[in-house]
C-alpha cells in the first residue's frame, strides 16, 4: 500500500473486516489535491467501494454516489448541513442534488483530476458515519 497521504493509494486488503477498513477511512483525512495526481484505477475504486458498500460507482469509474430519502425537505437540508460540515473539515466537497423536495443524491469525485481519489472514499465513509 502506498502512503496514506497519497490520494490514489490502494486500500489495504489485509485480513481486516470491511467495517475495520471503513473505520480506517473515517479516521483518515483528505490530502490536498490540486491536480498532478493520477485518477484512481477502476479496480482500486472497486476495492474501496467494498468499504463503503452503500455507494455506487458510475459507469466510467470517475465518481461514486449515494441517494437518500429523508422524508421531508427540512430533513434533507439538515443532512446537507451535516455533510457540508464534513466537507469543510476535509476540504473536499461533494456535489449535492435535491430532487422531489425530500430526495438527496450525493456525488463524490475529485474535480481537480476529473476522477476518483482516496479523498472521495474518505468523505463517503464520514458521510456514512453521520447516519449510523
């Protein structure tokens, strides 16, 4: 495995459970990424996806997304505010789409490189933790 600060590093596939690997992502922090970093290969993205199983990899393997039904508009906005706090702490910001007043789709990609990095999975794990 490459350095934990490398935004393209491969997850440690050791004997740890997916929950333990997810906790490693929750405990990690996003590395600054202003370009010059390779997009995460699809196979690596699929390995990370096992750790954040409620997220979906898009067809191009350049983003992951998760959809939420929060019941009311106010609940959606509350979730957005909680996600915003995580994104600000990590300085890694998802695209947030509200539809039908109670549905939220969160899309993560590393905009600076036009694809996925470890940062996307770190933020996904932290968002999942908000809902546990």
